[in-house]
C-alpha cells in the first residue's frame, strides 16, 4: 500500500516549492546520478525553465506530466545536452500550471515534437552566455571557449571555470539572437540517443512516489460521489439517513447538476464526506437515490447494440463528402476485381491503473489543487469557470500519474474537489473508485466503417470509397455535433495509398455519453479498418500484404514502405509457420511516426489464442531516448492486445454495463506475447511521437494473422465471443 503523506499545508507547499520530492535519483548511463541537494539562494535564471546557482547546481523546470512515458526525464536531458551539464549537478522541479511554460497538456504524443527545439535553444543560449562570460574574464575571443562537463574551458591556455563561478557575470550579459547560437553536432552528444531510465522509477515501484491520492493536507476530508448512471440524469430524491449512520461519515453534499455541453464540468450528484475513503464508499453505498432521467433525453434509451445497428446503417448510405479526388463512383462500377467490407469497433474506456483523484484547498485568495492531471492549465480554466474566479487564482500542482491515456487531461474530478472545498471550507480529497472511472469516463468513440475498393488486372488500386461514423469528440464541447470531423484525419482521409479516384465521407453518429480522446485516438479504429481491408485486397490481388502495400504507396523511399520492410526483415516475415500459426502484418502512420507490426499468432482448433512473438518497428525520426521508446512500444503491444481481445464498453437503458476489471478485463501477464521485439529504425528525421503511434497497427496485424489460419476475416472487435475455431 502506498503510504499516506500527512503534512500541514504550509509545510507541504514549502516542500513542493523547494523541489524536495522531485529530485532525480536513478542512474543515467554508468557514471552519473541525478543530484539530490538543494539550490543556493544566489541564482541566475537565463530562462523560465532553467536556473543555475553559485554552486553550479542546475534546476530545470519540467512542465510535462509524468505518467510512465519518461518525458519528465527526457525533455530536461535535451536542455542538459546542449549545456553539456553533468546530470549529478541537476535537480528537476515539477511545474505548476502556468501559461508561461507554453502548452502543458501532456497529450497527443507532442512533448518531444513540441519542445525538443525549445529545450535545445534554452541550453544553447545558456552555454553561449557562459562562454562569453568566461571569455570576458580571460580577455579572449568567445570562439576560443567551449563548454564541457559542467565547465567552460579555454584550450589554448588550459584554463577552465565552473558554471557556478560564472553565474554573476553571465547574468549581466544580453542573450544572443537565435541565429547566432551554435548547437552541438550528433558526434558531440552525451545523452541524446542514449538509453536513460526514468529518474524516479525506483520510487514508483516501491511505493515511495507521490501520486494524487498520497497528498493529505491537515484537516483533509474525503469525498466519494454518486453520479447519475445516465448522462444528463439528475437527482430527484435522496434518502441519506442510513449513509449518515456509517461511522466516519460527516456530511452529505449535493453538487450542482451539469448540462450539455459537458466539457470538463463536474457531472453533479451526491457527495458523501467522511474522515477516510472507506467510510465515504460505505456511505455512498447506503444512499437511496431516485434519479430523474427526463433531462437526459435520448441518452436514457441508449443501447449500444441498437446504436451499432444505427451506425452500420448510416455508413451504408452516402454521407458528407470530406475528400473527393477523381471519380471514385465511376472507378468502382466496373473494376477487374472489387471488394467491400463493413467494420465496427465499440466504445472503449481508458482504465488507467490509478483512477482520478484530486485535493483542493479553497480560500479567500482562490484555490490550490494537487491532481494527477495531464493538463494543469485545463484544471485552472475549468475550476476558474466553476468557481467564477480568474484562472490565475487557481494553483494546480501536478503529482505523478498512475497512467493517463488521455483521461487525465480532462479535469472534471478537479472541479468536484474545488466545489466541495469551497462549500465545506476545508481541504477535500475527491476519490474515484474503479467503478466511477469505468462508468463515467470520457469514452473513446465507437465507430462503423464502410470500405469499397477496385483493382485492375495487375492488382493496382483504381478506386477507393471510405465512410466513417463515430460520435465526435467535439460533441463533448459543442452541442449539435453528430458527425466525425478531426477524427477523419487520423488514418482515414489520409490513408497512404496512391489512387487517382478517392471518396471519403462522414456519416452522422449522435452522442449519448461523454466522448474523449484515448491513446492514439481515431487511429485505433481507422487503422483497423484500413489495414484489415488492405490485407484482404492484397489477397484478392494475389500478392503478399507487404508487397501490395509497397506497390500501393507507390514510392519505395516513403517512410511507410521503409519501416514496413525493416520490420519484416527483423521479424523474419514470410517464413513458413507450423500449422495453426501465422504471421500478420500491418503498418500505420500517426503523430509524426511510422510503425509496422508483424504479429506471430498461434490458434488452437478450438479457438484459443497465444502469441509466440510480436515484432514492432518504429521510425520516430531522431530517437532521443531509446530506452523509453522501447518501453512505449512494448506497452503499445500490450495495450493494443487488450483492446483487440477484450476492449468493449456497452450500455443498456443509458447506463454503462461494465464496472470493474471483471467485466472490462485488460491483458494479464499470462496472456501477453512470449516475446516482444522492438526495432527502432535509425533516422535523422525530425522526431515524431512515441507514446501513441504503436497502438493502431496491433489489432489489424493480429486479425490478419487469424485470417491466414482460419480463412475468416475479422470485421469487428473485440475478439472475445467470436468463433475462431478452424479445422
């Protein structure tokens, strides 16, 4: 069990601001450890992200949230690289929510893509100032000075001086213009391209790391909330007599009911306040609530099976054109060979290991929160709106996250904590149970697809029609949104094949639950449809899947082709497999990266699946931290297999059926592949994303392998409950 932290508010703030719980502590490479001492008061801050004190200790502000990706380690190393700083002389300090840091939403695989250049520039600028300060002291030209291992050196005279001794002089200089800065060449790199462990990995694994649920200010009470099982439902009547009898329960509070568009609002309901979590949960169980579903409208009749039928019918009829090239209708009338398929994927939940939690303390000056959030600036905005105060009066401290996958960039749970703290005038910790998390998520949209394609006599693609229907993410933020928009640009309108005649259409899908983004977003279902369809087209053309993809992309130098060939070579793709075993191939591009998967699948005649081997290869451009890339690719395989085999959220009478891992299972260790091989394609291209791009090709690679064994094409997920037997 993770130990509680019981600190007085002032002491806790002092500890956070000093960075005492946020220093790096694990080894980097073989010879350095992250510093664990505190900065000297005499400091120089050449940038908002960097401070150097008179002892030479660097404090680097890390403004991205750590949820297991390692980004809080990797981005500061980019800055340290350009400064040629020693990591045992560096302290990291987690940033609070503040617009001055730029985008703090740790989402969309955008941390390296969005801030690699900025971190390099900060490091290079600080190095330039230190070199110039040393040059002035030595009366030499700055070009004769260079930074190496936390000091400035003048090779000709043999002189050197540490960073700390130059702080006062460097602070007096004007920063150089960006065009005047020099950046280290790859041959000079000390950290970039080298595997680096997450700095507080040990603390995470032994229960010493601080997550939101570990923050317990003095006088804190606990809140567990009963929310309407139907989106838009409201409390009609509540009997709290038995709840108030539960030992430890102190009060029952009503939260204001939310109305559409729901955005990041608290949903409302009844909060049980108690001296500890167990009492709050027992108190909630004892509540007798009558819900009024009239305000929910059609949401109260939402049935996921009927909804699937509705979406499948929608994509079999013409939709709104979003991409039209050539004349797809004419090309599909009389090709040599023609194929059409329908695909469907259900709602999905994020299900991070750590459910949402937040602590709020309100006062006359505003509100202070501690939260496992991916986006502290969204916390500021949402809480400010709910409390009707200025965003700058909301201070959000970011704790570690026990997984996120996009759920924790949506701060409704933080709003709940702030509302209750304002009402009760004491610190409040809102705790979500697993059931809360699964039944009140911002769900990844279900999706129906209809695909048609025509081939000529040589197997070349001559026409392509694609229709997609999914409740859009924007429906959560804007009333009346019923058809996909930005979702179509995630693997559908930008499908990779060279074809003269293409038609892509969007079809309506009215929402009945909160829709949000989940790891790799709409690429999940679009990659499944497009890659499964492509594999069958290859079979129709009499070609191998890899060969057909290469031919259809039309450019042998395309990164999609290169990563496909790289993965195939590493996996031994095409080798003869024993009976009941096959290799499936899929490739997909998203978030600036290209990922190919070869899944080796074994299937018993009774339909029992196992995975002797999965190969996953990524071209993410410049690989900043190979250790983290491998970890994210391994995690992508496990995440993707969970969605493929078991991922399905269903609804009946407007309420979500699933409540815990018994009804929404995730991959168990015994079900994981016997071996996962990660291959990183060497590249000097601009860095792409890593956290999300590995997921989309997993499902189609597995299903393409199953089709080779059984002769049956998988057109919907999950696989659980489907007949996979063969003879």
